[in-house]
């Protein structure tokens, strides 16, 4: 059968028909039988509360029977409710809802530049980022990320973005002398190989930004909404950003993003300077609020931290058993990276054979991103499958 999809993904040869909790199910085209996979990729850290969670299903279907879309021309109670909850549980004062992480980062970039424009500093437009970052696939966000593999073939790199080496303070000082509007970073680089910025570096950076009227933007699209064991990963550092982008886990599988900011950073944003047609639609807001019902419930983040510790211990044992395949464990919470000695893509292929999903990352890392509702039983099964995959690679 002719495939009419644009060929931009290296897809697997199996498709997924349905999901339940930490598992997804695929139909074998030869036998017609259903095959069960342990999903520790979570749609790249998206299905935060697992597949087909009944609370999310009810929220979505209830809303679907009432109203799908009106646009942002009208008051939105769903947006106001979700914005209030996000702001009350973070540093932020204000929220702008989007459809995706890349759009949230676009809003953050525009907000930072507009902040300086409104103050009369029209030349302060440059955004400093760090090598191996990933901030999205739009023309602006691939320029922000700066990785050549994403920039190649799309014409001149969008102006106003400069990448420096990871935690290179001297390079940062040099770069910020050139009309710097903001510094943008992932507190834990995801695509870049699960590399966390140190708390000491972030504290120093926060002080420097305050002294020089530079806005600090955290891209928490992958790290936010409980993934790190905290509601937001910035909490690990003891400092707060001025602007933060979120998406992925906020919708639990439904497309939604948000750009959060304090009043100072958002002071240049006036009616008409930014907008979206679908962003913050009633369906997305219903699901986002349902996700927060679960994530903010007493004991939920404690569970994430407990499962993180359990998995970390198990993974260290796995490394001891297969030192020629695995090298180290990285990350926080249930945002876990397994640094490989063998090719991470070979490990992933062997995992597929064991009916388990994970996600590759840079620096030869395999991302292990279970739904945040994963249990010790689920994690123990994942370790068994990783062990079998490593053993098969040796053979």
C-alpha cells in the first residue's frame, strides 16, 4: 500500500493501536494477535499520567459534549482556572496558552525581546543558549537550539541567537556583552543527553541576569509537570526563572503548551502583540486541569521521587551486570538517561524485540521516561527487559 505520509520520521515497523497505564498494544500484521509493550518512552515524556487515564477521559469527553472551540476573542474560564493553578504553584504571575512546546518557546523569545523594546532598548534582541540544546522545530527555535543537523537545508539561521559551550562562564560573559535580551536553557538537557545544569551555575547565572537586566528563560517542556520529581525542575536549583515554557506532560497526551512569566518579564506584552487561534481551547484546558488534579494530589510527587530512587538502584545494578553495554545513569526523577557504551540505537532495537519502548538522545544516551504513575512492578519489568536486551547484544 502506498504511504502518503511525508518521509520525515524513521518510524518503527509496528504501529500502536491502544494504551492502558504504562502499556501500549500493537497488532501483529502477520498473526493478527495483539502484542503488549511496556511504554517507558511515554510519547517522549508526554503521557505523564499513563495511557487512557479515566480522569482524563472523563474530562475530555465531558468537555467534548459541550464546546470545542471559540478562539481567544472571548473570556475563557478554563484558561483562567488552569493559569491560576499554574501560577499559584510556581514563580509566575501570568500565563499564555499555546498548542505545543515550540510555540511556548516562541512566545518566551518574543516576550523577552518585547520586554526590552518596551523599555526603549530596541537593540537588545540576542538570546544566548547552550550547545546541544533542543528548543523546538520552528525556524526560530532551531536557531535557538543551534544544532547543525536541525538547521541544515533551511536557509540562513534566524538572527539573534548565539550558542555557547555548556556552563562556560567566560563564553557567557563575552556573549552577553552584545545586546543580550535573555538567556534560554533547559535545566536538564533532554535531547542533549540528560545533562543537568549545576545549582551553583544557575545561582550564579540568576545573580548575573539580575545585575544586567537580562531575562532568564527556562525551557521546562520536558522537565516540567512532575517529571523531575518536583512540579518544576527549577525547584531543584533554588532559583526562579523570569519566563518558563511548558508543554508535553501538561496535556498528558493532548496537545497543549503554556508560557509562564512574572509580571516584570511580561510587561511589554500588550493586546495585539501576540496571539493564537487554537491555543488554550476548551478541550486542552479541560485535560490540562485534569492532569493537574492528579499531579498536585497529596503524595503524587513523593511517589515519583520514590520510584526514581528505586529505578536508580536497579539501573546501577544493570550497569554492573553489563559494563560493556551501559556506562552511567543520568537525570532526575523519572527523567532518566542511560549512557551507553554500545550504540544507543542498537540497544533501543534490542529493547523493541523485548517489547519495551524508550527514546534515544544525544551523547549516546537512552532516555527512560516512564509515565509518572509507574509502579515498582513496572520498573522491575523494565529492568528485566533491559537486561535481556543487553544480553542479546552480547550474543
